[in-house]
């Protein structure tokens, strides 16, 4: 990725703040890269749970297939990170992309992530085509 991720106009954006804990700090004195991936997972799951109806939560789940992440600015202990996420306008069969941006309190981008999720049928534990009615819940 070379461009900064921003949601398209009119796109619903889910927001969540993150506060680094002492165990999130690596030997270089800033948030460890793996922590950003954990935050990406956390915000993606929270977004799904906040928008999906109870019957969808019971019947379907998502799993990460691929992460692409850019790191831009370090985040240190005592800072608050502001996370934003939104989903792609269309799915490709069982796959859909989720976009995540984690910014520092000063607005500088710390990390941005494009995650490809796979839609999973809970009963069969197999990938399933994303139903047409799902993505509009997040648009």
C-alpha cells in the first residue's frame, strides 16, 4: 500500500480506541507490530458484533485469510490510538476486504491494514459465499 486509507464518502465507519499496555511495548520502546494485528482483529470482530443481527451472529463467523500492514509512526506507552474500520463495497464469493486505520491522538497514521476475511458457516465450519444482505449492514 502506498496511499493512506480513507473510507469512501458515505461509508459507515466503526471506531474504537486502544490504549497500549506495558506488555504491548517492545524492546524498542513502542507498540510491537504484532499488537497492531491483534487490534485489527479486535476492531474487526467488534464491528461485526455491533452490526450483525443475532441470527447472523449465531450462524456465521469470519476468519482472517490475509493481512497487509503498513507501519508509519510509532506509538508509545501512555498514548491513545484511534482505530477506524470499514468494509469493501463488494465481496468476492466467501471473501471480503476490511480496511483498518490506527492513528495517534495527533491524527498521524500509525498503521493501516487491509485484511481479507473469509465468511464461515458455523454449522459446517466451511467458507460460504457472503449473502447479499450482509454487506449493506456495514455500508
